[in-house]
């Protein structure tokens, strides 16, 4: 019976021996890979798609800003290196917003 217990507990050697360090790191590596595949990679794809959309905004497009304004792009300019869009939100009403605050292009110019 003692031989069976010794075999089931991993041997009869000293209790101070450690396992393989690579095997100890394997769960952390697997958790990181799962985290990357489920969270980081889709977020990077979404961010790349948003940056591409911002680069393609043109005069005449109808856009939605992160502040909730909906308007037509009537012009672009730069202020201290920051790209600015001029939006027409009503008759005789134009506002300037940072290009980075455009959340969505609702309608492309035809």
C-alpha cells in the first residue's frame, strides 16, 4: 500500500523539488493568448476601421459626432496641427469639430 501512495503523490523524493518552469508559465501564456484573441485583437481592428473612416470623410458627407451633433461637412481646415471639420447643422449655422470626434458617417457624398 505505501508503494501505491508514493506513486500517486508523485514519487518518494524530497518535497522541495519544483516542477518545470515552462509548465508553470503555460497557464499564464494561455490566458494571455485568450485575452488577446477575444479582447485586444477585435479592438485593434475596430480602431483601424474607425481611423480609415476618419481619413475618408469628405466635404458633402453627413456625419454624427461623439457629442450627438448631426451635420453635413462643408469644409475642412487645420488649427495648430489639429484637423477640423466645418459642419452645417442648420440653415446659417455652422460649427467646427475635431475630425477625431466624428463617430460615424451616416451618408456618403453622392
